[in-house]
C-alpha cells in the first residue's frame, strides 16, 4: 500500500501531491501535474497530480466496488462509528501539521486554522459518528392489520466537490456524514487549495478505513469535476461553491437523475437597530466580514444600519477596520492574511474600483497594505454611501470588503435585505425580542443569527434559498441527503386480496382466443 506524507517546513519546499484511490496514493493517468502556490509569496509549494476523466472513473469504480461488496456498507453501525472516531483522533494527532498546510495553501491566519478550523474538522467526525448510532425510522401501524416502518439505507457513491476557502473543515463536513451513513465517496478538492486534503488518505489508512471507501482525485472543475458529476455510477453530488458552477453541475448531472445538495453564493445582510448592544454588534460586524480573510460564504458583507445611529456606528467601524492586523499568515497576531490567488485578488480589487465608479466612498482600506508588496494582500475595506442597487451590494465579492447601507424603518430594512438574488444567511442585532422574531421570519435566507455571529450548531440545518442553493445538511438533515428512506409494509393478518381471474371463463372466445394459423 503506497503512502504519501506531505510535510512542508518552509514556503520554498515543494511537495508532490498525488491522488488517493482505492487505498493508495497514485499518479494521474496522463501523468500531468499543476502547481499550487503560497498566497503570501505566490511561490510554488506543491506539484499536484492533475485528474481527468480516466482518474475519476478509476476512483468511482473503486468506490462502487467497495460499496457493493462491502464491508463498509454492511459493517455494524457501532463499528463504523468507532472507525470515524479514530479518524477524529488522527486529525487531532496531526492538527498542527494540517493547520500549517492549510495556512500555507490558503493564506488563512494560523491562529484561525490551528485554533478553530482543524479542531472543528475532528468534531465533525465525532458528531456524525454519534449521530449515526441514533439513526432510526418511524412506524405506522394500521388498525392492527398492517405495520409500516421506515429504514434508512446508504445510497451508493457520493461525489463531494469542495471549495478553496477553509477546505479541510468543509471537506470533513461532507465526508463525515457521507461515510457515517454507509456510503463510499470520491472527493474533488478545489485546485487552489489541495494540500490539506492530501493528509486525509494517510489518516484514513491509519484509522482502518477499508480501501475504496474514500478516494481523492485532484484537478480542475472543467475536467475532473465535470467528469465526477456526469459519471453514471455516482448517485449523490454535494457541492459548495459559486452559484454559476452549481447551475452547471445540475445541468451536467441531469441525465443520471442525481441527488444534489448545493451550498452556493451569498450576500448576507446584517441589520443593526438602535436598541441593539452596539458594542457587540460592532464586534460582530468586523468579525463577520474580515475573519477568514473575508472569504466566507456566510460573510455579513452588507451592513444595514438604522439612520439614527448610522454616522457614529460607521465612524467606529472604519476605525476598527483600519486597526485590523494584516500580515504574514504564520504570525500569531495576524487577523487578515493574503487572499487565495492573484486572480482572486484582482477580482476583489476590481469590485473596489467598481464601487468608486458607482459613487461609493472608500472609507477604509481599498489598497495593498504598506510593507506587503509580495503576495495577495488587501486592506480590510469599508464602502459607504452605498445604495442597494449598486453592483458591490448585489454581487458576491468574497473578500474583506464591506458595504454599508442606511435604512429608516424596519420595513425598509427587510425590503433592502431581501432585494438580492442570494439567501444564505442573515444577521439581526436588536434588543427588541418581538422585532427579532418578526424580522427573522421575514428575511429570505436559510439561516438567521439573532444577536450572535456565525455560531454553528452541528445539529441544525444549514443551506440557502434562492440562488444560494438547495438542500440542507447538518444533524439528521445530512442523513436525509446521504440515505435512502425505505418503507416496509408487513401484514399482521390475512387481509382481503382481490382475486382477479379466479373464475373460469365461459362462452365465446375473447380477444386473441382463437387463430386461423
């Protein structure tokens, strides 16, 4: 069994990252590689095997064979849960190494990967291991004559396609419930951040996961991703990423009637009312857009502030934005690191310029921080004098850029918040309990946080409405996606069955009774 250990001591060392298929690290069928870079320097840190349709097929066939033949699908639930707990233990044992890989590959501050993202990844496996042991069905007795009951069974092979922001945590968020339910899978990590996923194969082998249960094929969406979506032996697709990509995935997989869970783009509003705890609301506003370098699907990127408190709140906000520590991601006090890729930096900075052209004011940030000439750095940016119709308020920027929009009344705040194509998350800050419930019900989003900032509960459903996606994952909602629900009906006695054709036929011949042949 071939193994691969990716350890990078410095940004100048280049690792070789292979696919992980059927329990082995392997080269791609075409032998081609692509480079992944350190966002802080844009120097190469990894040469990654480039997957194509043949590699996807090899991985899917391994996953299909293992699903059909076992032993993962047929393993007792408690035994499968114990394997998942060993995976969690393996993540814990490698936390520092994985965190360094994640920071090196994404530019996320080490304080955020080490203290939050990687520990949460281990928690995902422990949570769904425990959840799987409580996965049950329902019974429907019918007047003592019948007993209907439901059972949940694994679906088959899942294709898991993950984004480049917080990749390791989001990979485990999909893998853990998928495997806990008894499925097998093929993971296609984002091409901009493949390093941390390469550790999963090693951890899975150490945990005793059977060969073929978990497979990784690296590559680009247009080739590896599209081949995974279109493959007839793949039953499920869980995707997190851009809305346009999600639309293409649904089109590509339509011929095989796949089941989808799509967590797509967001332009999440945060509504601040005068009766809120404004100090805490300010903390939440700054954290909500600038943590994770602003590359967060649930980022509160549109800040709606009631007119009476607007000027004072925005003044404090811009001061805080200027004080956010931007720096090299391995420095412990760094709060915002470099963006993932030069192309993404160019895209985010283009939106700052679009905002200027539309009439917005760059109240803070908007350029490269002094002293950080290399890498993909952008100052935390606050745009004021923004109207909700501007492109910067309507389109997902996915970076440390906050749009501030004033409102007069509760009704106007709700109308403005909903006037966007997305509906992933929303945030409400108010001291009025009735208003909190009223506005939460009125907002068009899959998730609403009231006087709280992006605190995740693994039992709760997560997903969006409108162009932010379809389906829900988390808790038992994940098992609704990763299992088939079967109804079994058992007769408790001898109920009447109509006896068609029981009487002998008499008289003339019916249709087809005779022949001249």
